[in-house]
C-alpha cells in the first residue's frame, strides 16, 4: 500500500515538474521576443 502511494506521489511530482518547465520555457520565449522587439543600439533596454 505504501509503495503504491509512493509511486503515485512521484508521478504527480513528475507531472508538476513537466508543467513548470514548459511554463518556464514559454516565459523565456516571451522575454526573448520582447528583447528582439527593441533595437540593439537602444541603451534603455529594460532587461539590462
């Protein structure tokens, strides 16, 4: 019984990790897009 619960927990943990990492990837892509919107010669880039 304990073994089953352990497996269940680790699966949930894995699923959570997957969703978090995909969320982070989306965030990073969004930030990259925002950065590329700025001209490189512009000094007032918010991400510096």
